[in-house]
C-alpha cells in the first residue's frame, strides 16, 4: 500500500487549524482510517529551540535568526515526531494529515532572503528534510491563501496584540504570503483561495473544496 501524506498549509491567520479540524472530522465520518499530526509540537522536548525562537529568545525580529538555523529548529521537531510517533502508520499506508510541515519552513524562512537566493534555500531545505533527515515528502499540499489584511484582522480578533514574533510582524506576514505563492506555483501545491471579492469565504465552503480534492486522491 502506498504511503500518503497530506498537508494543510498557509500563512498565520489563514484558518489552518479550522480546516484541519473540519477535514479530520469529515474523514472520520466517512470511515477513513487516518492519523493527524500538528506542528510545531509545543511543549515537547524536540520543540524547545523553536519555542525559544518564536518567543523572541534570539531577537524580537524574525530575521534576527537566519533561515537555515531557524529551519533546523522546526525540522528537528518533525524528525522526532516522525521517528517516535507516526512512522510505522505512514509506512503501512495509513493516510497522515498534517497541520503544517516542511512547507512552513519553505514560506516563512524563504521570505527572509532576496528572490535570487530563495531558490537555493528551497533546494537545500527539501534536500535536508526529505533526503538527509529521511522525512516523507507530501502527497498533496493544500495552501490556504488568505490576503494579509484579512489574516491580520483575524489574528487580532483571536489574540489581541499577543502572538509570536511571526504573528506580530505584519510586514513579515506579507512577505511570507508573497513567497508562499511563488513556492506554491513552483512546487505544484493546491492553491485554495480563502477570500473572493474582498470578503473571506465561509469556512465550510473552503472545507468542501479541500475535501473534494483529498477524497479524489484517496479514492473514497
């Protein structure tokens, strides 16, 4: 049985957690055996460095830490999770649904670099995580494209002026979205538009689009 890994991805404030939960519920209702994994795994020993980074322990500006170092923090958390939690299920063909993955490094960390250096970074990133660390490559990535102005408003509604160093930096979020759209095209991710005509689409409408695509892939 072939391995299958599906990723819900998007910039902060795009509704990833909502879509992840709706998809989990829908697959369960259809009787589809699957695993769910969320990244980062806050509170786990393997997430200590990334938590220190996100709290501003290396500087309040996200760009205080170079993308290669920051990517390694998140990659180690994924490595520990794969090796100790869901590797066996994945290898025996159980579909795995991820809320964020290597794809988050691709957009958040690549946004720290000028365009002429981003391609080299992405080549390094995917080689590092998928070949050197042995993490599985996604079968399908669903990128939730939420315009930055809507994402910022949703973030503020959810947490006021709190949030990590990524979520508090509007200019950084805008750069992440711009870079993510480039990566989306380059890597063949499924682009899911979360706003149309100046309004945010209803969560159920977005969910229906994702569910149609993933069930077609799974054949259920």
